[in-house]
C-alpha cells in the first residue's frame, strides 16, 4: 500500500502543538503501528504511517493494533550514535513490537547543531512515526551536546502528554481507558532558567505528587515514574535527583521508577518505607527497607528502581563494593557481562512484566513481574 504525505499529516490525533513538519515516509507495509490504539479516543482509530526501514518490522506491527487491555513500552537512556551499539539497540527496538519508547536522556553526545542528524539516525531505524518520547538528560538540558528543544522539535510528542514535553509531563496509556500513567520529571538538571529542584515544598515536588495522586483517583492501575538521574546507584554518581523525591515516590508506592545517567544497568529489589524504615537510606543499606527480594512481587508493597543507561554510549563498571549494593537485585556494566539494550514493559490490568532486552554486546538478561494479587 502506498502511504502518502497527506494521510500522515492529516492525523488529527497526532497533530500536537510544536510538532515538527511532516515528512513523506517510504512505503514498506500496509499494517499501521499500534500507536493509534494508545492515543485514540472513542470512535474510529486513524492509521499511522509505517517507518521507512526496508525489511525491518516497525514497532507495534505484529498484527492488529494493540487492544486496550495491554500496553507495551520500552525505555533506555544514554545513547550516542555508535552504529554497532546504539544501532544495535535501535534495531532490536524496531523488532520489539513496542507501542512507544521512553528515551531517558543523554541523547546524541554530539555537537550543538547536530540534533536533526541524530533524530534522523534514530528514525532511519525505528521509523518517522514511531513514538520515540523524549526526556532531557544533563547533556541536553544545559546545551553541552545540543538543545533539548531542538531534539524535541524533530522527535515530537506523539502520545498527547500533559505538561512540558521532554522536561516535565505525564502520559496516560491507552488514552481512552488508561492502564498506566507515566510521569516524566527532571530533578537536578540545569536548564536555561536554572537548576530544577524537586525538594519537599517546591512547586515541582507538588506537581509530581499531584500527577501520582491524580492517576490513583482516576483508577489508573499502574504508575511509572521516569527521570534521567537516579538516587540509589552502584555507579559513579550520588543522589543528584534528591532524597526528598525518592521518599515521595516510595511513600506513594509508585510501581516502577526508570532512569538513565549511569552507563550501566541496575535494578533494585522492591523497596518500601514503614516499620523499621522511616526512609530508604541513601549511602548505606537497611534490610528493613526491602519489601521483596525475588522476581515475583505484589503491587502496593513497594517500589522498584531500574537504571537503564545502556542505550549505546560506552558502558562503565558497576561498583561492587558500593554501600547501597544490598538494595540491588541485578546489575550489568563494563567488566560484568556488558550488554547494551532496553527495558521492556508489558502491562495488563493484572500484571506489569519487565525484562531487559539485549541490543548489542554481552548476554545479560533480567526479568521480573509485578502482580496485583499474589500467584495462587
């Protein structure tokens, strides 16, 4: 089927303020990706043009559009533009069947002015219409490796997010009957208007709390938060996102927190606060803060933190003697089966299934499930 520019540009559901001008995709397949099922409201769903990537199956095109009873998301950060590593991750993403991808910051690692070229590097592999949703990292917020505004211009929001796209916003998926709210924030990053604080009492702390509470009031079953810089880590950085925000997320029992920044993969056990653990300690380990340490967990019991800084930039070592190591259930980095890849989240009304999917490098894997009720 020949896809035409007029069809793509006429999709009202994807025409968002500030979106980049439409470009004509090459014909490849007559099956539209499942973003229509995520973004459409009641009534007929519009089609979305497939990507111009030759023989690669575009994300979300395994068959019919995704039903409203499931959402399939992927996420990673810290990409660069290495053909072998970044390209391998993007190629694996193109075969994943994902409905949308969350890019967790630190994008091109290139020179300012090269934003459009990096966007083309991405879209040539995943498609021009695939929702590659951005969140700023420190390399884009301060302009060192380009401007987040320019990246957002060539990789615009395609999911109808609420807030300041690529800085602080949330998105409910599917839009017509949401299963999951993804809240994306930028603690500790320096933008032209200053460093963004999410300390208790700040406006951004209040915005984050309201976004989480609003999801719960609306009956949305799952809440995922994404930020570039983690707090707990077995890498080289401290808690630049701030202990107050970490406390907020754990105390509200957010299901999953995703981040990048550290060039490695690390995933905590399910953490909680309560008797014996007033706050999850930073810079040390308290066993009382662990709600569950295995791979089958129950929602509402605590929060899992996953850092996926494995999008393609050179990996770093995991600090095996880090004082916070007791919180972590799985790690991979330089010297410990270094593997590039992304987080794969499959969400249904009753389960959130998480796995790490390899794109290049080693053979590391990690998987776990969060259920609304215990297994019988």
